[in-house]
């Protein structure tokens, strides 16, 4: 036990002696948490909006005013022709073009029916889908108000039958995207920092030649590995702590569940990441190689974790692969515990799977580590 403590003490001294490493460990992740949580939004705002009004009536102006009053659209200009509107969209000056047909108001009053032309820049398919939803909601709201106005001026005093939906939003009542994103971004930072540091740590010993010196000492392989990885386990827990404080103070993310449960699961999850880092370092000779390999797997794990896109929307083969993605379970647990207040029983399946990953990865890492005596 004393040998392990000496190694741990040596590692902490080595970490804090490296002045260039300290900002990477503590400062940059916190800046990334603040910046990414504000930038990674699913909302689409400031949509550049143009329109072609071929009717020039009070009804068409009222419809345009609906878009102008929306917080999502930035009404820029009235195009005199479809050709100019198409040219403007080609140049990236507008994102959405609304075309109001001629005799729009007259046909609504006589035929009770009309159609609108909507052209949306769909290079970004996800944003185009959201913009289409916004447009549809505004037009439907305008349509409902128009029906009431037409009935009031008509001779028939027939009240329309309306069905009202009253939504009840659970776990994120204000629909604040930061409430959804901050736990995931925190998972991302804890994963990346602990993986990169653990992956490059032993490789650094190889580069400077101290690993060979350690290998010929009486230190056992298990003692060496525990002593090398434990400081990064502590750093990972520390990053989680600071991240949770920032999430509460800056973003006011609710923390309904048990903090003890979050730390318990994180302590197991970090073992998985440390095992992966050690496994990578065993097969690389330079820190650059270790970083490239770690980054390659991290990108795949992150994109298939459900952090940015729902797993249910992925192809079936991709959903099967996500079952072997430890980041997926960390994202699920953080959101379940922080936002839903899930208990130990609720996250027990994720805990069991993560524990199995930790056992397998650390077993492979220890097995693949070659110590010569």
C-alpha cells in the first residue's frame, strides 16, 4: 500500500509541476462548458425572412405582420418578383420566402380556401425542418384568427367548434435547451480530459525513458497501474464537481436527484475511461499517436451517445452499436438523475453495464501492459 501511495504522490507532483498542463486540466474544460452550453442549441432564431405579396390587401399584410411579430423571424424585404427572391436565396440573403398569391383575400372570403407558397433553404435539413414547423404554426394561428373574423362579419352566427390542447411539459417546463445540453456537455468534458490525460501519461514515460527504469524496479504491475491512474480518477471527480457548480450557478440547471448517486456512477464510469486510456497507451509509442487514437474513438462515441441526436432516430445497426458505448450510459444517467430525480433502481441497468465495461477494459489494459523485470 505504501508503494502505491508513493506512486500517487509522485504523479500528483508531476502533474502540478507541469505549468502548461494545469490550464488544460482545469481552465479549458470550464471555458468549454460555458461556451459550448451557450452555443450548442437546437433552437433556430433570427431566420432571414422574405416575402412576395401579390395580393396587397389588409389580409396579406396581416399575415406578414404575424411573421414580423415572431421572435424567430427577421423580416427583411418584400420581393417584387419570384426571380429576385430566388436570386436572394441563392446568395444566402434569405432563408425563407413566403409567396402570397393574387386574390388571396377574395378567395378566402368566397371559397374559404387558399394556399401559400413557402420556399425554405434546406442545405441544413434539421434547421429547415424546424423553420417549417415555425411557419406552419404561424399560418395555423393566423388561420384560426381569420376564421373568427370572417364569422363575425357574416350573417350566420355559427360559432366554430374548437379543440384546444393544453401542453404540460415535464422535467423542463421552460423548454430551455441549456437544461438539456449542460449535463451532456459536462459528460463530454469529463470523458475527454480523463481519456487524453490517462492515455498520454504512460506514453510520456516511454518518451522520456523513465518507464524502462520503473519496469526494472520491484514495483508490481498492479501497483504501478493503480498509482498511475488514481490521480486522473481524482481529477475526473474534481472536474465533475466544478462542472456541477457552474451548471447550477451560471445555467441554473435543476438538480433534482441525488448527488451521491451521480458521484457513485461517475466513479465507476471514470474507471472505464481510464482503462481505455491505459489500453491505448500500451499500443502507442508517442503522445501524438495516443492523442490521435483517443480522439478517433472519442468522436465516434460522442456522436453515437445521444448527446446531440436521439438514438431512436439512428439506423437499427447504429442503435445496436450504441449498446457498447459507455458515454451513452453516462449521458442517460446524468440527465435522468439531474432532471428527473431518478433513483438507484432506475439507473441500475446503466450501472451494471458500466461496471462490466470497467471490468473488461481494465482487465484488457492490465493484460496488455508489458512489464519487464
